[in-house]
């Protein structure tokens, strides 16, 4: 069972470079999310998509954009990477309201 | 301002004893609570949840207690095992909020000593 798949697993960027983090789920879930994890801060929501065709800002959206390409895929784009975006990024999905979210293995991003 | 707080960043416990993890929240709209477990280099995995209509939910060695008046929940692990060594995150959600967004605490690192 693949569940939630994120690519790449590791990435190093130079300040100002752009990149897209990919996420796909094979559980037919409606909702998808992007979180970032920083030491002592837990996981903070960047953007979410409650259903195909909709996206909304989370707690820390600045510097990011998202695309819900179809029901399976939800990508996160950094247009101009900054050192403050060095973090571990997790994609997650959930079936409906009040069910637990399933997470991918994460992308460790370093911006130098 | 963090709406979900885990005030103990770490916890060390002897194998076989009880682990108690605590979590406090400030948003009175939260009515669904979850605990996640995370190993290094892996994504968080769901452990147990509780709705605000209950004050206790049990699943094997794991029990979650909810005190709504105090806006406090706790996770009990009995007995603790070395494989329970991980980071545990408390999370909360509001039923009426669109998208089932989870707000997470900062995590508690648990070390179970053999």
C-alpha cells in the first residue's frame, strides 16, 4: 500500500531558486494538506485543499503556492526559496471530516 | 500564539511503567482531538483520537483522557515498551471548520529505557 507519496525526499536549494514538491495519494481521499515541521513548533499548516478544485491558506502560507492537480495530486511550489523555508515538509490526506489524516514520509529541504 | 501546547518537550520512563503525555488547548471551538506518533525520518502516524462528547477513549495500551472544562487532554501508555520511544504530537480540529484542518502541538519526545 503506497498511501501518501512525496517526492523528492531530500533537496538542497540556493536562495532564490524555485522548486515544486510533489504529493500523490492513492486512498481516494477528498482533502489534502501541506505541513512544515520545525523544531519545537510541531507541524504547521501551509495550505490545504478540502476537495478537488479548491485550495485555502493555512497558518503559514507566505512564500508558497499550491496546485490541486486532480483528486490524487497536490503540489507545493516555492517560487523564490529563502533560508527561513529550510524545514521538513509533510503532505497528508484525509477522507472526510473528523477522520485522521495520513502523512507521507516527508521532504527534507535545506535552503542555503 | 500556539492554540495547542505540549509543555513537556521530553519524557523518560522505565520499560513497563506508565507514560503520561499532556496537551493543553486554548480554542474552545476544538471538538476533536488526536494523538500522532512519529519516528525519525518517517511521517507521523495516527495513534488514537477522542471526540468532545467523550471523556475517555481506550485502544489497547493507549488511553486518551479529555477534560473539556480545563481544555486539557492526556495520553497514557501502559505498559511502556522500548518501541514506544518516539515523538508524540497532540492535534485538534473543529468539526465546523472546512477541510478537517488539524492544529498540532510542538511534540513530546518519549524515551523508554529497557
